[in-house]
C-alpha cells in the first residue's frame, strides 16, 4: 500500500466537484498529480481562501492557489 505523502490543506473547508463529499480543511493523498488536480478544482467555503498541496516528508508546498 502506498504511503499518504501529500496533504491538501486550507484554513477553511473545501469543496470539490470531483469528490463525493467536502474535504473539510485537510485531505491526505498518495499521488502528487491527483492531489494537485483535486486542489486545483477545489474552492473554499467561504470563497477566496488559499488551498495548498504539501509534500509531507519535507513540508514543501508543491502547489498553492487562492482566489483572484
């Protein structure tokens, strides 16, 4: 089984049409590409807050987005 090395995180609850339920404020993933795709398609509630994908072993933020 793969390790869950990627964390999608935000300071506010997130919603993504690609998933059957909301993401709360964090979600762990085992695939970098999937984590970035889900983060890119997600929005926060309320809208306008930052969403990040973090590589857990190093703490490096590999993707970040916020509302324009």
